[in-house]
C-alpha cells in the first residue's frame, strides 16, 4: 500500500483529530465530475492545437447520428460542438462589420490586433484578423454585413499561466467599452456629444480625439457609416442611460437585458462571466435532490439544453432554424469541459486542512451540491450580497419573465442568488456574482478589508461567511483548497 503526499497529509491530520482511517472520510466536496471528458485539446498553451489545427471549419457537416456511443462518433459530435462554440452566431443580432473594421484597421494601438487590448484572443485562422468569438451573422436589413458574438468571446480565455482554456471566464474582456466604440464613437465623432452620456464619451475620448485631429481618419469613418445610411439602417444607438451603464461595467462583467438586445427588463444589473467547467449533469441533479441545474446567477434556467437555446432567443436569432437537435452538439461539448489542472504551487497539507475547514466551518451548508454549488437558490437576505439581480427579468415580481421574453417551463425568475460551483477559481479575476471583488483575499477579508462599495448594482457587501468568525490561518487554508481545485 502506498500513500501519495496528499493522502498521507490527510491521514496524519485525521489521526491527530481522532478520525481514524482517512479512506472513511466523506468525499471531497469539489471532486471532479464523473464521466468521460472531451478527447479534444480544450486546454493548451498552443492556440493552434486548441483550435484543432483548423479542423473546426466544416466540423458539423456529415455528422454521425445523435446518440451513437462509438468513440469516433462522439468525438465527431464534440468537434462540431466545439466549432459552434467558437464560430456559430446562430443568426443573432450583430453590429455593422464596417464599423468593427474601422476600429481594427485604424486603432491597433488602442484596441489591439484582433481586439487583444480589449481582452479578446485574436484568431490565428481568421484571414480578416478577427478575434475568436466574433463571426459573420445575418446581414443588417438583409443588406449590410454584420458580426455577432459566439460563446468564445466571453467563455474562452488565456489563463494566468499562459495556457488557453475553453470554458474559462474571460474576465479581461472589455465588453462595455467595445460596444461603446462601435455604437457611440461614430455618432459623437460625426454629430457631436449632444444627447450622449458624458461617462460614455469620456471612455471613447482617446479615439475621438484622434478622429477629430485627423481629416483622413474622419473620412474613413464616413465611408464606414455610408453603407448603413445607403441601406437605410440606423447605426446602433443606445439611450444615454444605457450608455452610462455600458461605460461603468468592469472587464468581464455585463448586463444582457438592456438595449440594443431585444429583451430589456429595465433593471440595471451586473453579472460576471462564470466558468463553464463541469456543469451539473442530469444524473447528478436527480441524485443530489436539486430541483434543476440552477444555471445563471439567479439559478433561473433549468438545463444547459435550454440555456443554449435561450442564447438564440435573447440574441434575436431565428429560433425556428435552431431546433434542439441541431444545437445538441454544442451542449454535449459544453458538458464535456473539465477544469484545467491548477498551476498554483500549493502545500498539500494546507490544502487538506482547507478541505477540512470547508466542512467544519459550515461552507458545505450552502456549497453542498456538485463541485461546491448550492442545491437551491438563496434569498438575497440570507447572503447579504448586492441585490439588483433580485428584479432581474421580472421587475414586477410577477413570477413570469417580463418584457417580451418567452415564458418557458424550463426557466422562471427566482428573485434569488445561487451559490456557484467552486472549481477553477484560480483562473478568475472577479469574485461575487457582480464581479465587485478582485481576489479571494478580498472575499475572505484577509489583510486589508474589502474595498466596500454599496451602490447598486456594484456593491461588494455580503457573504460574510468568508470574513467573520474565521481565523486568518483558516482563511489561508480555505483559499489554498479553493485554488487547488
Ligand atoms: C457576451 C458575453 C457572453 C456570451 C457571448 C455568452 N455568454 Fe454565457 N454567460 C455570460 C454571462 C455574463 C453569464 C452570467 C449571466 C447571469 O447569470 O447573470 C453567462 C452564463 C452562462 C451559463 C450559466 C453557467 C452557470 O454556471 O450558471 C452558461 C451555461 C453559458 N453562459 C453558456 C454560454 C454558451 C453555450 C454561449 C454560446 C452559445 C454563451 N454562454 C455565450 C456571458 C456570455
Ligand atoms: C448561507 C449560504 C452560504 C454559506 C454558508 C457560504 N456560502 Fe459561499 N456563496 C454563497 C452564495 C449564494 C454565493 C454567491 C454570492 C454572490 O455572488 O453574490 C457564494 C459565493 C462564494 C464564493 C465566490 C464564488 C465566485 O465565483 O465569485 C466563494 C469562493 C465562496 N462562496 C466560498 C465559500 C466558503 C469558503 C464558505 C465557508 C467559509 C462559504 N462560501 C459559505 C452561499 C454561501
């Protein structure tokens, strides 16, 4: 019989506190999901290998029938799902391509090649030097080329150690600023700032100043806007209040139910992009007693299958063209994503102590489901965290989705907050649902206290479980345990 260092450490601690045989310990709350992982290269320092060396193009043609368990059929379906993850717009509403080109071609020092300075990852296979996560979609007014987002813009990122990982939350992504550059910059540059939010104008000011100082550049902008005017299409315009919101979001955070997206709940909320590793499977949901998969920060979406379909609905895509069986490879692929191995050099004994503290100090009361997620939705009062999301999708509190969102048995407003899965936290730069904190140290009030903001929807209050009543050594052990997973 041999012990790894980790199990040996657990063994020693268990003996010291009189628990006896370590193999009788309760299972690790953050243990990996069972079932086959994706055979594809979804975590790699080599971007081209991760993109299957160009083989994602056309990966959905001639697909073997759904349900076949033969390994090569499953791999083919997953490759198709991966190609959808990176390259499928589902016909969702896009922004004029000419305006995106204007930014990429004229402001590399501000936005970076392929929007790298806005946190996106340039696509090595794009002849047009587009970023991963931005692809052609349905033409505007049937005439003007447009680009829309794919899953990869937000759910694909480079990890702090340089590896790329599918499913990693892109917390460097300046989604708000990118939208202002496309929608507000042209209008202010050509017509002046009247009617625009001062905060939004301030964010685009560096590029605005250059356009104002350079007649040739201004002519290029006029040329980029011209196809829109000729086709009678209005450039995307947000009300000033929405512009102000876009200007305020930190990288990696956003509100979707806002102009110009078709469903707008009229409530300003902020959500951080979550990781997509090891979502709860249907078997786990049934076994754990969860009501459903509790997806989204409010836990309102009951299944990954439905979540993928909602992307088409909320993005204004042609729903009838995307029946569930056609989207199936995408969710099969997302289910196959696994957390990347943690690169953090951690002391195994400390990690083992952290796992013990997690159970002994009540964390598992609420983080008691798959990968440390909760098994139910919590009231904001129970957690104390910022509560703007309480009104999300249903400001009237009617129990059904507002503002044109189709009611569905697979989704219902909860007015609460779920406790998220706790794996892959080492890859994150934002913490709490609204991304108001920057580190686990802040979440645990270690060293300096939290920055402490209480304004809606940006407040960082609440979840005092990680601050009060814990000794500093326990906090460090818990952080080590979380970083190891
Ligand atoms: C523009 C950024 C963006 C794009 C594009 C995007 N997402 Fe998300 N995703 C988010 C944000 C932000 C959330 C959290 C929303 C909330 O709950 O308030 C989220 C939540 C999710 C969740 C819930 C995860 C959980 O643990 O609760 C899933 C699943 C998901 N996205 C899958 C996808 C898929 C699949 C695609 C592509 C079809 C996609 N997303 C496209 C930003 C994005
Ligand atoms: C009363 C239920 C409850 C208890 C007890 C609890 N949590 Fe949480 N936890 C939550 C909820 C709900 C959230 C989401 C809060 C938010 O984002 O506003 C959360 C968020 C977190 C996050 C942030 C995750 C992210 O993606 O930003 C971490 C880390 C965490 N909890 C760890 C712990 C640890 C460690 C303990 C024990 C010391 C603990 N929790 C105790 C319910 C709880």
